[in-house]
């Protein structure tokens, strides 16, 4: 295919043309606005102001309609640029979005992609004044590592991302406790690293001395099954094979390849949203293996009236639960209808569970700022026994 | 922004609708075709057949025109799906592409994104029969790690990706040689890992015993400067600050944080395309620091008639060059006009340079299959002194 060959061979020369499509050197952005931190290098839009309004410009002279998901239609200007300004400030935090061009939803070509909503989409961040804890600082940095293993259960090679603390490199004889940390519906093993900034949160907490040095393992909860063509998959099936994969494949893989502490007192699991559901499903029937449990914006489907029977009565044996579960952390954002999770926490405390911690993130919704904060609150509670 | 909040809070519930847009359960793909390996989980298109034809289906009922970059316009069907079949087999290897929807170039929502062409685009792979060497196998796996450091030169936090071989984890006292490996124009530090599959190539070569266990460092060559709004940047400026960053920031960072051998005999550098140009610019004036040099589809701008004068005469002192440069590797694909690079290699050999290796990748163009093969050929030559 000669044409393709020639085009490909000269792609490197052509790229300024390709890349320039969404750039407009003649345009001056509004004063007091700054580029979204998840734009690609040099992309000026979308932008945000100090109050949280968002500003959008998108070049599509031949499109009939351009929309921004969760926001609305843009307005076409005479020069081919489409514009939109959010009428009110947006909630602080990290929000997924897509551009919708004549009905087709795509990632913003100006953006760095994140896996959410079942595919690679874009993210806009309304900065949080307390956001420093999840940013890179001049402290010792651990590593995010990509680790591959073969799953017999799924007959495929899989990868997880593993955070090792900075001191892991030089503490040759030392072993570490492990937190298994799961993403939500329609996300994957990249989410806690990329959207969640787990490595910086851990680096900063460890450097402050408020968290124990630990390993954090982030894998796929297999929730992508809903996105293949088997449209008849029920919600009960989403990620149903994750618990056996974690227990019989991921944990053995991690313990064989990293210097880990392998007793229950040194193993924690947490997850956000659907990952919180998976965390309960995995840990509560296996309290011989886990002693710290975290659910971030999850577990809301448990009926407080049924606490004595759910999970085969895991909550009913109060004495055992208080002895075995050193922390049961329930976190949620104040702007995502926290009532049910708060009631669950209250119900568990009323039932006599002494190690339940409830955290409500002020002003945040069902998105990653809530979960970064949950991680920040949860991690200092771990591995203190 | 109440509406946004509610939408975001229910995004997890809505996702099957969002994700389904490019799925068509009623459609049966042509026999003998298989999904592109860089599609997201469950996405059926684009597809490839054994001969290398590509098959495309894209749902855009409201669009007026849908094109595939480097290929051409798709044909709109009555049901809102657009279709395209490549008229001839495409060249083996990894090809970047974008979908162009009513004139707007975007990554394919069916695809896994790669940073190339100055932004996040899609990739289609025409499988190579000899492709086994860059795939995951049941051998000991090293890690790709994300490593952060602060650049005083650019006043910013930067990251590189670092491959450490499997044995690094258990050989506490051992130090390793280092290959610094650079991407091409309009790519970034993710390219050798994601497009290049460096970790699997290294794992497999090391497991076969044909390559020495080594560390591989992949950083950004700063070629993104061309994509910001400073449209007056000349080609000479692209990535011009990379050499000092490598020499005074990256190498010290790596040597302070990994168990490295730090003498010139244990330090190599290679790059593809523009990264090959950067490799020559960095190594040839600094032969006290590097002893192995690789250029993959690069260096073609050197005029063989000027070999005695270019790079301040680095090639002219034949005795010194033969003593200091253990390998000068020049690789290129047979389908990207290899003549100039072949002539350069011939000229260098004629001039008396005994350690020049020329490799021509059969049937491949200016894309990552050429460079994966170059890496496979180059790495076994390293650190044999």
C-alpha cells in the first residue's frame, strides 16, 4: 500500500499541521483563566478560573453540532471555533468528559486520556485548595511499576500497577504490608495511578511520617466485561471473577515477587464505588486474610436493617469483628447523596462495631477528588497493629 | 452546578449507553478477520485479515463525512454505520491513525491511545509473523517503573520510565549497565514502553541469554515544544535542551536511585528518528561518557561526503573511534528509503570504522515495527566489553 507507506514515512514531518488544528495563535485567553492541568502540552483549552468556571474553545468549522458531555451544546462562531463557558462554577475535583462531534463521543484531542466511562476519555480538574497532598513534592519518591502475570482463571496475561515506597530500594532485608486498591465501574488498573495519583499521595504521607511504608497493588476489577458485545451481562456478573483472581492469582504473584508481609494484620483492601462493593465481597467472607477494609463511595446498597444477616452475618459476630477488623473505613463525598453510607456507618457503630470510621469529603461528588481524599484519610489508619 | 453533579454521580450507571455507541450486536464481522490488537476490550473494529487488509466500521449517523487518516473517506451506510476496507494489504507493523469526523481529527473511541503525532492518537497493528519477540511470554519479567525528578533546567517535575530486569529484584549487591533510549518526533517518554514494548523485548532477550541484564531509561526528548503556541520554533530548537538535561539531570538521577555501573563502557544511548539525531548530538561530543551508539531510522541527514568534518570530526579520528565506540548501530526499514542510511554506514566502514553495524528491517516502514526490530538487533551487541 504505497500511499499509506509514504504518508506514514512523512508523518513526522507533517505533525505540526496535524497538531495545530486546535491551536489559535491569534486568540488571547480571558484574563484570570488557566489551562486545565490535564491538557496536552501547549493546549490552551479547556480552561478554568479561580471560581471554577470552565471555558471551552474547539475548532470544528465543518461540524454541525459540538457538545461537551455533562455540560451542553457549544456555540459556533463565525471563524469556525465553537465556544462554551459554564454558567456556574463547577464542583471542585476531577471530572470525566468527552467532546461530542455531530453526535460522536470522543476524547478531546487537546487532552490527556484516562480510562473511565468504559473507554479512553478526557478529564478536567477544578483545583482544590487542599490539593497539595496529591501533587509531586520534593520528598523521596517511590515507584509505580507495571507487573505482568498469567491468569489461569481468565487464560490471559494481565498486568497490575504496584506502588513500592522509596525506602523499598535500599532496605534490602525489610518486608512490607500490602494494600490492594480497586477502581470503580468502567475504569481499569490505570485509574488509581493516573486519576488517583496514588504514588504522590503515598509518597507525601510516608514522608510526613503519618503513614507506614507499604506496597499498594492496583489491578483490574474486570468490570470491562460489560463493554464487550455480550450485552446480556447482568450487573451481578460485572467483575464476578475478580475475587478468585485476587485471592488465588494476584496475591500469590505479589507475595512471590515483592518483599511482602503476608499475615492478615499486614493485608488491607479498599476500593471506590464498584470497587468498594468488590472489596466487601472479597474481604468479609475472608477475614482470615484481611484486617483493614475501605469502601470509598461504595457499599451504599447495604440496608442498615439487615446488618445482622448480610455477608453471611459477618457484621453480626461483633466480638470477632472488633478483634479481626482493625479498621472498617466508609468514605463518601458530601455532594453525592451521602445519607445511605452515613446511615450504614451509624448502624454499624450502633450495632457495637468499634473500628468503623466514617469520612465525608466536603464539597465533592462521585469522582476522584473524593477518592484521593478517602485514600489520604484511610492510609494513615493502616498497619498500626 | 447541580446538573453536572447529578450527571457525574450517575455516570457509572449510564456508561453502558455511552460505551455502546460503537458496538453493534446485530453485526457479524467478515470471516477470517480479527480485531486490531490495540482496540479497547470488546471493540470489534477496526479489524485485520491474514493478508493485512484492514476493515473499518464506525457509527456516526449524524456526521456528513468520516475519514481515516492516511487512508481516506469512509462510506456511509443507510443504518448510520460508515465502512471502509483497505484496497490493498497494508504494511506489517504499528501504524498511527485518527478518525476524522466532519473535519475534526480525534483518537478512535474504540482504541487504546498512544502519544504520537503530537497528541494522543490511535494505533493499528498489522501483525508480523516474527512478532513473538516483543510479546509477553512465560519468562521472568522485569518492571517498567515511573520515576520522578525535578529538572532545574526546565523548572519542572519530569518523569522517565525505567526498565529494570527481573533479576534486579533479587541481586541486591549487583550493579547494571544502562541504555538511554529515546523516542521520535511528536512522541514522548511513553512511546518505547507502549508502542515499542521495550519491556517484553528486553525480558525475552535476557531470558534467551543473548542480552546482558541491563537498565533501560526512556525519557522525553522535549520535542513537544513544537506543539505549544510558539509557532515560530525552528526545527533546530526542537528538543535542544535535552542533551544537557540528559547529561546533568537524568543520568545523575538514575545513578543516584538505581544500582548502576557508571563508567563509559557501561553506558549506551540510542534513539529512533529524531531521537537518533539527538543520540548523535549527545554521544558524539561526549565519547568520554558513552561507548555504544544506536540510531534507528535516524541520522539520514549526514552527508557521507562530509564524514571527516561533521560532529567536530568525531568520525575522523578513526583510531580513537574504533577504540572508544564499541558499536555504532545504524538501523532502518526497507520501506522508508533506506539508501541514505545505508550509504552512511558504507561510508563510515570505508573510512575505517570497524564497529559500524548496519541493519535493514525487511518490509517495514517508518514506524514502530522497524524500531522494535532495531532494538532486538542492537541490544545483544551491548555491554560485551
